């Protein structure tokens, strides 16, 4: 399936902003990155579609930089509260339909919400929580939150389950979890492989709520 390429604007090219901008560019999108730091702009001059020294607190400068043509913009600086708020307001003013923004504090988050930001992110908090979940559950390799308390988790099959069949596991009846399939190296084994014997280090992909997933992990 081909995904339509879009135009993105990234305001602030620090660690977070530059990571977002480079990934969006890698996916083949048109990315405009701006910062007031000449050094940060220079670092991405050969990577992004456009990298410019622009102060987003000036709405005219945003228009001149092409942000009026952006489908989505990301306000990636969180430490400078005034700059973040003014940049967000100006992005709305120049006609950007979808704005994401980084927040540093709860107060910052509330202000951005009042300004109508479409999604507010707390990168350090979210990454910290993600890492803590994986550290807390040694068999958990990674997970994706789907919202409303549901997650997709991949569990590494321990030695104790080696040789068991997938349909013998208690994930569905006891823990109310749905098995999506198994990853065995680069091979995906779907529901039609319910009779397959589990091998050590297989990754079991399960869908369910956090408490049920934790209980299942503890049982292993």
C-alpha cells in the first residue's frame, strides 16, 4: 500500500525535533525544519528538504518559510514556554490544519490544550514509561499502546514453554488475551499455526488489557 507523501514542518531542531524531522524525511515526505540556531540548521541542511534559520514567533516569517503549505507541523521545543506558545498560535494563524507539540510540564500541557493542539507529547515521560514496562517484565520485548487500556505486546517464549503448542496456552480462557500470531526470526506464523510447537525465543504477539497482560507474564 502506497502512503501519500505529505509536507511537514518542524519547529525546533534539538534532539527531539531533529529526530522527528529526519524520520519524516526518511519516509520520503517533504520536510521543512526551522530553528533560531545556525548550528542546528547547518547540521540538517543536507538532510531535510528545507532547513532554515527562522523565528517561529514571527508569523510572517513562518509564511515566508512555507509553513502555510504544511499538512502538519510539530512544535518540538518544550523548554522555552513563551516560544512554544507563540509558535503554536502562529502555526494556527498561518493555516496549518494539524499541530502537534511537545510539552515540558503539566501547566504547559494545559495551555497547549487550550490552544487547540491536536496532540501533545511528553517524549521523556513516554520513553521512560516504555522502558520501565520492559525492564519490569523480563519476557516482554516490546509493546504498543492502542488506547483505552489495550496493548499489543510481544513476549519472548521462555524455556518452560518450549515444545508446547500455541493452542495449549491459557492466554485466551484464563487471561482474556487474543493471540495475533508468533514471530520466529523473520517468519510470521498466524492463527492458522495454532498447532505449531513453540520454540525458545519465539515472540508471542498478544492483544489485551494491561492487567491481563501483566498476569499472563507473571504466570510464565
